[in-house]
């Protein structure tokens, strides 16, 4: 043993290195399980920091985006039908007679709601509601298609949900006249 101590005294760097190595080995054996926990915590903290940095970047123009969205909502609100103004809504559809040279026989505001727009439907409306109109028109095939095209492209938010086209009755003057029954859904203020 004295021989080993004498050799170690001759090499002090080796002695210090051995002591440090043994101390490190003891620390690793005693605290090795903490390292894995700390690594996992570090990964979670880095992920949170990245998410915070991404949110900071995404929120740079948030005020402008809110203003833009509010202008879109205001534009939609201007185009809504008012459910209580039945005569104005009905006259809106009758106004197409003069523009398109088509005969509108009847416009009825139905009490039923469009199944796709009701609660738990595939296109449920939470901020607005839909009004369903049944419109009976007469004219040539081209005139009826022109009317359907105009309905789809008016300023109000509406779409044709269902339509039927059939040959007009014998009372009609022209032999090529057709009749159509359209179900039109119009976006309206919430009930």
C-alpha cells in the first residue's frame, strides 16, 4: 500500500484526476434518476417558450385583424333580411319580374326551417337564422335559369335549397312555358 501511495505522491495530477473521477461516479450513481426528470422538464419548458414566441408573433397585427373582421360582420349585417318585415321581403322577390321578364306566381315565407341550418345540423347557424321562401315562377327554361342565377348573385345572402321544374298547365299561353317551384333560404337576423 505504501508503494502505491509513494507512486501517487510522485504523480499529483493523476491523484487529483482519480479523486475527481471517483467523486463524479458517486454523484452520477446517486443522482442519475434526477437527470432524466430534469431533461423531460427542460423539453416541456422549451416547448412552452416556443408556443409563447409563436403567439407573440401571431398577435402582432391582432388589432388590425379584429377591425377587419368587424367590418366583415358589419357588411353581413347590412345584407340580412328582417324576419318581421314580410312585405318588404316578399316585394324583394317580386321586383325580379320587371328585371328578368319572368312571371312570379307566388312568394310564401314558410314557417319551417332549413334542416341543415337548425341546431345540431351540419351547417348550424349560431349568430343568424335562415328564412325559407317558396317561390313559384313561370317562364321559359332560359328565363327560369336566369332568375335562379340572379337569386344566387344578389346582394342579400341567399341560396336555392331546392327546386322543381315542370311543364306549365294548359292555361299558359306559350306552349314552351315552364313552371318552377323554388325553396330559397335567406340569411336573417337571429330570432
